[in-house]
C-alpha cells in the first residue's frame, strides 16, 4: 500500500471573486431565514469574507518553506525538542465549524534543528484550512519528518469539535485526541512514554 504524502501543498483552485463570495453569503443568510438587506446584516457579507481570509490563510502558505531555514546543531544536541500547548484553531471540513484545542509537537534532531516558533507556525498553517483532526495531525508530523529528517517526530492534538458541542449530539464535555509517532517515537516505547510524560507535566511545579 502506498503511503500518502500528507505534506503536499494545497491544490490551486480557481477562486470566486470577492463579489461572488459576498453574494454566496447573502444566499446563506436568506437560507437561514433572515433578510440580507436589513440594517444589521448589510455589511455581514463583507465581514464574513474578511474573516474567511483569516480562518483559511493556511492555503496561501507553504509549510515546507517555513521549515526550510534550519540551523547546525549546537554542541551536538540530540535530545527531544518539544513545544507544547500550541493553540489549535481550525475548521471541520464536514460542517465548517471550529475545531479548538492544543497541540504538542516534539522531535529528536539528527542533522538539523529549526527555530521553535516554526513548529507553532506549522500548526497554524495546517490549522487554517478545512480539516479533519486526524489528517491535520499526520500533515504536521509528516512535514516535519520530510523537511528536518530527524530521528523521530511526535505530534499530539487534543481538541473540541464544535460540530459535536453546538449541534448534533451536543456533547459539550468531549474532546478528541489524535497522535502520530514517527521514527524512534514509534519504535521505542521508552522514548514515546518520555514524550507523553513531558507534554502532560506541569511546568509550574517545583
């Protein structure tokens, strides 16, 4: 079975014009049962497409390019690099409602290291697209693995899906946890356990 390359760039499409997008918003407002021409909604289509520009900015960014600027290891550092508690803001591709949570990303360098802010940027880029959490988790891990070629990569995302909390079964207390382990994190149970312990540890404890 061939392995999917989740790190591929988003496929370019022919985008509607801002005017066409605003007309579509008006149609949805009318479908919801309201009058798009009433005072409170007149500027809503313009606001919505501006918000979409922020929500889905990830389609215009290349995650591999973000990770391409790497640094030589300092003093041969080859232990875990972990950035935990990264805010996740995405949208479910099935209902186009928010997915909100946190991501924890770790890797063990081999030849190259990257600025830690870049790991958070990768979460943002893939998050600001229509997603499933499972796919996003794989995309983040595979991109880091493909570009940095580390000894291992670990990604865990814990998020609440508004398609479950605000509609459908209305289970407000639920969250979904997904993970992808590559290299030594997958092969070595001790390394994997160490990562899981570190991301769940309270850094404020003495």
